[in-house]
C-alpha cells in the first residue's frame, strides 16, 4: 500500500455513475482518481492502496456514507485519511453528524467544480502539513532521546573513572537489569506489571546506579583494603547523594523528567533489603521500588563474580548459590524465583564483558576516533 509518487490519490465513492464520471473529469489533470460505485468495493480498494483523500457520498445502498466512515475510523491504517462528504441533502443535522463521525468537510450536490477542487486542495495540503509536522516532532523526539542517552552515558563514565570498579561493571549490570526486566515483561506476572516505558527507562538508568559515589571522598572510595565501620557508613550515603544529584535535574526538567524518576528510584533503593535491614531508609518488602529490587540482584551478582581489594572473584555457581540463600532476606523472593532461569545467562554476559577485555576494547575504540 502506497501513495502515488507524482500525483496525490483521490478515491471517489458514489453509487451514481454520472457523479463518478463528473468528478473524474474535474480532478484528472491534477490528481490520480479512483472511482468506486459502492462502499464495500471502496473498502476492498483500501486493502491495496491508501489514498490521500476520500470523496464520499452519504446516500448509498447496502452501506451508506456514515457506516463507511465508521468502518474507516476503526482501522488504524485508514483512520487518518481525510474524508469529504458529498450529499444532495442540506441540513445542519446531517452536517453535524458528518463532522462527529470524523469528516473534514461537507460539499453539496450538484457539484461545483471550483468548490470541490478548492476543498480538496485545502485538505490535501493540510494533510501534507500535518505529516510534515508529525515527522518534525518525531525527529525532535529522537534527537531528545539521543541527547538523554549521551548525557546518561557521560554521567556513568564519570562514576566509572572515580571508582575502583570499571566501565565493564556498569555495562554488565546494565545488561543484567535488562535481562531481568525483559523476563518480567515476557512472563506478565500479576505482581510485576512492567510497561515498555518502565523497561526502557530502567535500562537507561541502570548505568547510573552508583552515580552518588562521585560525592564520596577518594581516600574512602578508592581505599585498597577493607573499610572501617565509619567509612562504610559514609559509603552508604552514595545512594542519598545520587538521589540529590537527580533531584536537581528533575526540578529543572519538570514534566520532561519521567525517565529520571525511574533512575532516582533505582539509585536510592538498590541497597535496600527485602527484610528491611538495608540502606539508606530500611525499606521493607514491596516498599522497595521494583527498579531497586531488580538492580539489587544485578549489582550483587556482579559484585560476587568480580575481584575486589578485599576478595577474589567467585564463580557463577557459587554466586548464584549465595543469592538464592538470601531469597526473602536480601532479595524479593518471588522476583528471584521468576528470574532464576534468565539469570543463567548472566555467566555468558560476564564472560563477554570481562574487566580487562572491556577496557582494551574501549582503548581501541578511542584510537579510531569514534569518541
């Protein structure tokens, strides 16, 4: 189904052959005109080709013009086609009903060539303008989304450069979170209703989960040994610091900041525990936002399989065993049960994004001048 490349396409639907012939004669020089003597045949035509505009008679046997436009507006493929009604009957009630059903105009018979041509030109130009405007909005939206993605990436890179953890940690945890949320969408569990917007914003936000660490002093953040109790209490504040960073951005963006609300939920709550013993607020059970519960699984798994100043990396099976032992204490038990199968894919992700290999790839990429 496509528009004519050279001339705009007009579909005329009228059971009077004389009207069809007249309209074809009036319009043939400027438009490509298709004529249909019945509404049923017109619907069949629409399955093959989408016109730029429809001229539609009201009084027709079998299916009248009102019934035809109702069918038209029910189908997303045709709902936006402008319809101009043609009728010999004059009356405000008919005119009002035509507009209520979605017609853009109303032309009385007998047809005046100059009037019908002027109306068609007006509405085809309006339709073209509307499509151009929609395209412009779409392009601007894509540009805005790209800008958001770049800004989030820059913030994540700032975190990675200050922390002992690498960019690969951010990459891995983001992929883990994406696997978990995609699995929830696929399962459609009544306790975990996940929308496409939530999924997209969570995946974007996952890379920011430790953004608050930029506010932690270097002597604590980069300490090579085990932290003291006081130092660990300071580290805990990275969740609050991260939320404050995002709060300022949310305040500036206002209604355009929905994507940052998910980020804030994730940042502030990914260290909360299901049993209420986590931080910073000791939230318990479903008080913890779903974004935080998902990120907790991704973040802890990656911490377990990664080398730290205070420990060697654990293997996948041992890490999974630790996580499942903490079901109902650290982690949402239902979420963990639903995620068991997809978490087996974590091992492959970890192998593909090892710390040393990921850093090497980034250096090679930079040498090519892509960043």
